[in-house]
C-alpha cells in the first residue's frame, strides 16, 4: 500500500519515494518530485480501494476472499456503537433523588 494508512501504521515515512537508479535524489525541482510521489500514492490507494478485477474473483474466493463479510462486520459495529451510545446516555442522566431518612 502506498497511501497514508500503511506508512502511518508501520511508521514508514518513505512509501513511494522517488529515487534515481543509483539511489540518489532525482534531478527535478522538489515541487515536481513531490507531485510525482503524491500521484504514485493516490494511484496505489485507488488500486487498493477499487479491489480486485472481476476475472480475479474466482481464484481469490478459492483462497478465502469473502468481501460480503464486511456487511456482517459493519452491522456488528453499528449495533455495538448503538449500545455504547445508549450506555453513555444512561450514565449522563441525573440520578433520581434519594428518599431522606427520618431521624
């Protein structure tokens, strides 16, 4: 992956960095280098987000690829978030007044 998520997740600061064949910096203006690097990251992210080509799906499914499971995961997440919101709302309600004991 070339995007922000992976480099941040693994503390990699040089994902898709433009270099010369010998490893040095290219002979381009820094703004042009940054533009080319950014384009490479955007293309990489698009490819990841786009997902596999339809022709690749049978082979991927044979390996265990199940994109429809995302719906189940998301449904469970939404249910849990609703439960947490209800608990937070309940905890923010003022407690009912206590009956005073007579002395």
